[in-house]
C-alpha cells in the first residue's frame, strides 16, 4: 500500500464527518426565541416588561412583576419552506419542528422571586432529500437542545431588580449526507476497484452536555419608562458520537467514534419599555449574538485522526419592536416586527444551514381569565434571497463539483400557543 493511500485511509473518515458538523451551529436561524405565544406576538420585545413566566428566558429580573405562583406550558409549530434553484435543477424541503417550553415562577416576597425554565434555546432541522445537487454536502440535519435554567431575582430598590441563574444544557444531533464513491475512488488512487459506484449514505449522531449562566437587570426610570438588559453566557458542549456508513468498505469506510467541542454563543438582550399610553405598552429592543466564537471546528476520532475546518462566522444583531394593547379586561392584542442579520460569510455558506438576513412579522392575542391566561401568537419569517457562489462542494469530485451553487429562498410560518396557570 503506497504512502499516499495510507495517509488517506486515516484522514478520509475524519474529513467525512467534519464537513457535516457545521450543521450544528448556525446563527440567528439556529437560535430559538419562540418561548411562548405572548413573546412571539410581540416579536420577542419583552426584555423590559413581563407578561408571563417566559420572562425567565428574556430577562429573569422581571419575575418580581409576576404575583404568586405561575406556571406556563407552551409549544410552537415551526413550518419552514426552503427552495434551491441551481444551474442543473432545483430542490425544496420542509421539516416541521415543535419546540416546547415549561416555566415556573414564585414570588416569595416583594423583593425575592425564584423560578425554573425548561426550554430549547437552539435547534435545527433541514431535509433536502437524497438526490438533489448538494447531496454530497447535506441531505438531512437535525439538532435538539434542552436547557434547564433555575434562576432567582432580587428587587434591590423599588426601581432596581437583578437576577442570576444557571444553564444546564443537553444537545443531541443527527447529520446525514451522501458520499461520492466515484470521486473518492479517483482521489485515493483507485483502492476500491473500477466504478461506477453508488452513493453511500454517511451519518454522524452524537450528544453532549454543557453548563453556563444567565444574568438580568431591570431599572424603572419612571412610572412609565423602564430599561431591561439580560445576558446568557457561552455554553461549551463536548459532543461525543458515532460516524457510520450504510455500506462498509474496510479499511477505508468503517464506523468510527468521534468527538467535537462546540461553543454555543453568548447573547445580550436589551429593551426599553414605555407604558404611558395606557392601555398600550410599547417596547423596542436589540439582541446581540457572538457567533464570532465559531471560527473553526475540529473533530477528533478515537483512532487518533483529526480534521480542522475554518468557518469564520461573525457576530450578529437583531432589532425588534413590539406592542401590547389591552382591548378589555379579558382580551389583549399583540403585534411586533424583528429584523436580524446573519453570521455566515459568503465563502463558507452551505445548504445544511442556508441562513440569510431575516424579517419577522408577528401578531397575537392574550385571553385573561380568573386563574389562567391563554396566549396565541403567529409569525411569518421571510429570509432574504441568498446566492451561493463559493467552492464549498464535493471534496472528492473535480474542482467546483457538487457545490449546489445557486439561489436559496426560504420562509417560515410559526404558530405558538401557551397556557399560564396562576395560583
């Protein structure tokens, strides 16, 4: 066996896995901010005023505004539609997801409150099928996170409240793509014999846990104007999993355990709320996500091989405005708008996360009864057109092959419902 093939025999399995892992970490399209019907209806402009226990996610310092014990159960149906138009054809995919939440708060006194949030702060689901142009980049990608967030707040003065909590996060992912055996055969000097060969399915499945923290501050400048700021730290997750193939070709293509360290971004939320137009509440805000921490991704296998892929992502900003109008003692109307840029540079853009700058248009309603509230929210998310024109493609084909270069269009519908019980 020549030296070139010996080296490729060790490096190819690691390289095959690493080019799929970027589906783990996107940017704004990876974060989940639909934590309830009320927050969705106001485009997440709820950092400086509290509507329900989901304030644990947006700004836990506001828990003092919630009386007694309150429990929020919520879920959101996310219906995406993505289309690809390339030189040799097109493709489309939809993969619905249903992130759900549980929040509990209790006010022990006018000064001290505590709570627990169980929610999905990040998530991903794409399914392009197994025959489209970019099948050597991605066919299916799925990621699920679950965060347990105990938190406590203290009202230092009538105007100032602070909060702190711990994030205990679990992450699970499955990533799939096709492997071009004809291209691999040529790349390694025909160790597989003569072609043509069928595509081979390749999958990486893994999971891991990480720990972080969150902080919150709320300050009332006057009876009608208040400021809110909250912070969520980075969470470093050690992902361990297994790379597998639906066709085993020893010694080149064999199942292999692997691991990667993934850093989920730190986030800052800020908002200013004005309630001087009673019964109207207005809030405007900004969100910053530090995706610049994701400059590269390394995967290390148990056999001692490793792969390194540069990503060069950047930090992002989102800007939002929301409104709540109390129509009666029972009914409130909600509306909001959010704009967010995306972190993925043109040079590393690829279809496992076809992210783009986005516009989010939101409406909703709250229905208040004696001991409970029903919150309903709907949002239409429109991603701006994104053109892929880079060389990210089939690593074993001729230069420029399998890139799935072309136009990517996407939009999403989000339907959220929640019930808050008050004791």
